[in-house]
């Protein structure tokens, strides 16, 4: 088992470190006993020995952290059949997501088609009414001609009556022009609505065909996976269930993060740009695992490390907000353990995971450098470290584009 091998290596390193420290301590005690006879050297500390011991400790600590990082993601050796099942599971999840997206798009289009149809019906009715009125007005104008309008004006018995008739005729002309424009606008709206209906109806037809084909592939893939699962041993089935639970947990976390994305707690906030500060406020920390793809024996499970892991901090080290923002989540979040999320505006959110203790609350407005959590090892973690993510509109990006490692 890979995990057992790694644990053995870890124990061997710890044993070697213990022997080294014991040997150095023994040698140091002998030197101290000899130095008691020499008052001049009784309080002198050998700097070289201390530096050597410190270097040994740091080297061992680095190896331990590297092994911890591997243990966190290497669960066990798995059979080829179980690996194939996990590949099929990844395909199933992909087809399920595609189907969900297709159904959502179809529902949106069908709603739009219904609204457009109703609008088209109303607009067509109004167009017919206004167009009929316009025809009557044009016929009346044609029959009366310019002479009729002149006769009406000349029939006025006073200047005030003449002006009243004149302005009334101007208003009538403006009404006729407005009626012509309105009829023309409704005609154009009808044409646009008809084109939209034709386009959306054709898209819905194609999407339904695609959804039906995807559903068939999904059904066949599930049947194939089911057959393979039935052939697994009892131990493999238990491991498969554990993997499924882990995947479901990750999916739920991603859904939760998407739901929280953009939440500001009613506070108007904007990201002002510039580099963020380092999220762990102690000296000597370092990145133990970088953002991006990393080796894992089970394909489809955490192939992408969505943030950076910051080690060499120890339990209780202060975790700080990397920039001004508002806390959108503060609590337990699946494999992240104790987790804090801070929204900085413009779709940018930072996530801090595996905390020992949360020191803030949801909805709290924080400033850059405010302590929000303590480093810990909660959730899917084998040792004290901070898991740090930067997300833009819910999608992870390399945190080193925003923070600079010490």
C-alpha cells in the first residue's frame, strides 16, 4: 500500500532525526562537563553546532511536510478495474452536468418563446388597429385635399378663431405623423419578434436532440459502470464508496462556493487592485504545495490543486485577510474544515481552509491584515497548514498572481 510505504518513510525520517538530536545532545553534554573545569569557556555556545542542528531540523521538517502533502492526496493503491470505474464516474458526472446545462438552456428559451409569442400577438393586434386608423386618416386627407384645409381657415370670422383653427390643424398633422411612426415601429417589432421566435425554436429543437443523445450515452455509461462495480471485491467496493463520498463532498463545496460568489452582506465594496499581502502573519512559512495539476493515483479526484498550501507555520499561527473585503462565509466546509471566505469586490474572493479556530463572522467587514483565523489541520488535512485560494467569479486562479511568497 502506498500510504503504508509513505508512513514508514515518515517514521524512518523522524527516527533518524531523533537519533541525530540525541547524538548531538550527548556530545554537547560531554563538552559541557569538560567545560565546567574551564571558567573562561563555561558560557560559550558553539554557533556552528546550533546552525547545523537547525539545518537538520529544517531539512527533516521539509521532508515531513512533503510526505504529509502526499499522504493527504494518496489514499491507497487501487486496481485497474476500480480505476476504470472512476473514469466512468467522471464521464457520468460530465454528461450529467451537460444535461443539466442543456435543460436549463431549453427552459430559458421556452420561457422566452412564450413571452415573445404573447408580445407578438399583442403587438400584431395593436398594429392592425393603428394601421386601420391610419388608412382612414390618409383617405380623409386625400379626399379633403389642400383646398378643404384652406377653406376651413378662411371661414374664420376673427384672428383668434383663425389661429385656433390653425393650431388645431397643426396638432392634427402631428398626430398623423406620430401615428405613422407608431405603425412603422410596431411593424419592425413584429418582424424582429418573428425572427427571434424562428431562431429560438430552431435552437430548442437542436438542444432537445442533443439532450436526448446525451441522456442515452449517460444511461449506457451508468449501466457499464454498474456492471463493473458488481465485479469488485468487498474491499474495492468499500474504497469505491469512499471515493464517491469524497467526490460528492467536493461537488457540494463547489456548489456552496458558487452560491456564495458575489455575496457582499449588503456592503458596497470594490477591489482596488494591487498585490495582496501574505495570508499567514508569521515568519518562516513556505509553500508546500502549489496551484495546478499534481500526481494522484485516482484519475478525476483532485487532479487540480485549486490553491496553495502554506506550511511551516504551526498550530495557532494567525491567518489574515489579504485585502479589504467582507466575510461571506465563516464555518465548517467539508474537506476544507474550518473555512473563511472573503469577498473583495469585482468578483474576487479569497478562501482560507483547515483553520484551527475561526476568529470572524459572516457579514463582517474586514481590512487588509485583520486576523480572521488560526492555522490548523481540520478537514482533509494531515498536518497544520493553510490552504489558500483566489477565485474570480467562483473559478479558481493561481493565488501567486495576487500574493507574493516570502
